[in-house]
C-alpha cells in the first residue's frame, strides 16, 4: 500500500489554504493532514481542525491560544501558538510537503525551517522568494528540497517545462488579468475606492493579493519569483495583460516554439499539481469550453500609470536586499490603503520612495533580510 502524503498547511484559513483542504478532502485516502496554522482566524481554524483532524494546529495570535486549546482539547490535537511554533511544527517527521500559503513576509522564516528540515515546499507565498530568493534557492539546493510553485502563473511555466528541462528558455510570458482598473486613466485611479479595488474580475483571493493585483504589484512580485524559480534574467521575463485569465503563462524556447498552459481560473488545480507532481490525479473540476471564450485577447500593461511593475524590475536589477525593501514598503502601503489612510496611486509612490532611500546590501544573510524588512517598514510608516 502506498504511503500517504503528509501535508502541513501554513495559512489554512486563507483563500489558498481553504482550497487546499478541499483538494485533500477529495483524496482523503492519499493525504495525511499533519498541521494547520492560522494568524488570527481562531474560529475557522477550530472548525477546520475538528473537521479534518490534523495532528497539530498553530495559532499565531497568542491572545487566541486558550480559545483554540479549549476548543480542541477533547479531540487529541496538539495546539501551539506564536511565530516560533510555526517554525518548529514544519519539522515534524511525518510531514512530506509544506504548503506555504501565508500572506507576505511572515512566510519566509517557516519556509526556511521547512527547507532545513528537508521538506518539499508547495509555494503559494511568493514573498518568500521576492524577499530572499538567493538565500532560499541556495538552501533548497543544498538540502535537496524541491520547490513546487502554486501561483497559477508559475505552475503554468512549471507545467510547460515538464520534459523540457534540457532545453534553454528564451523567454517566459507571465499573463495578468490587468485587474479591475486596466482601462482607467490617472484621474479615475486617484478616486478608486477600497470596495472597487477588492473586486477582482476573475480570481477569488485574499484582500492583500487582490489589491496587489489591482496595482500590478502582484505581477511585479511574480516576475521576481519567476527569476528565482526558473533561474532567469530580468530580460527573459515579460508581462502581457490577458483579461480572460485562460492562458496562465507561456514559455518560449530558443527555436521560437511556444508552450502555453490553459484552463479555467481555479487555484485548486495548481495546488493539486504541486502536491502530486509528477502525477496528475483525476478531478471533477469544471472543464473549459472554447465556445464560452470565442476570443482570447492580449494587451500591453500600462507601466506609466501602474508603476509597481517597473519597480519590481528595478529591484531585480539592483539585486541584494532591494526587493526585500520593496516588498516591506508595499505591505505597509497596501494596509494603509485598506485602512483608507492613503489613496490608490500613493501605494506605488511610497514603494518607490522606500526602495530609493533604503541602502542595498549586496550579499545578505537571513539576519540582513530581517533588518532591512524592519527598517523599510518603519520608513514606509513615516511616509503615511
């Protein structure tokens, strides 16, 4: 009998985490759920733990620890709290793959601990590679760890490269929906509301990623992630706006041939592929119908209005801790926009100021990344 795949889900109450649990539930005979973690959403974490019966749960918000512990004590589930516990639980001997579905910089340290414990990574937390791509990829290689991308665009590139790893990539094209404001002018963008920005046309995502998608920062972060995942130079990565979100990304090889991965916008497919690679397991997901999409269209992103995309390319060229500073500034600026303290276009302005003013460390250690992240957040706060 084949051994079940031991899974830890970091960020089980978010959009990716909840969909990952749906995948696991569909194949309960093949997965062994070991760990669930949440930031503050104690109620949903308790509900998930009672339903799915993991070995361990972690609630990061220490004030909610007793609530979670009391709710689960009769279910024989270990309950821990805090960021240190998050780093420790990924090292469990029965875990085969760690799905990092945390949002933002907070995903870096537990992902590093999982790599050091030689666990394969299903990566839905792009910030891990944006902030510390050089360090993360080097440690993964040293520890013989595979990083399987869960972002739909990177999963698409990965799927296009299966069987092609000996062939040189000329270019990859990351597709972007363009967000809800792709046809707006500057005046319209100045008056964009939080409610408008949180309505993504094609994907169901958490608030932070939805805002990043609207500002094109999400695509900028994905460009940096692609560089590290697939060992690419910045000029090998291009972004094209594809409003229907059916082609998830394309790879162009040296002979000019292109491969695209297509499908309906559904994150469960890339999650499942990351868990089951190199196999494809049968699903009952909705199937694509060409007649529902008689036209697939493409356009260039408006880099002048949506400056975040160019800031990401600039951070790649600068190297070192530049992308770490950019990511930290963006997390602060997006939260300020969600708190209605700044307007939409100010997000990119704050990001640019921070990235310009924070000095770059060219060969950083993990401690350097942690220090630059904190310094950049403090500077971004001062601009609010």
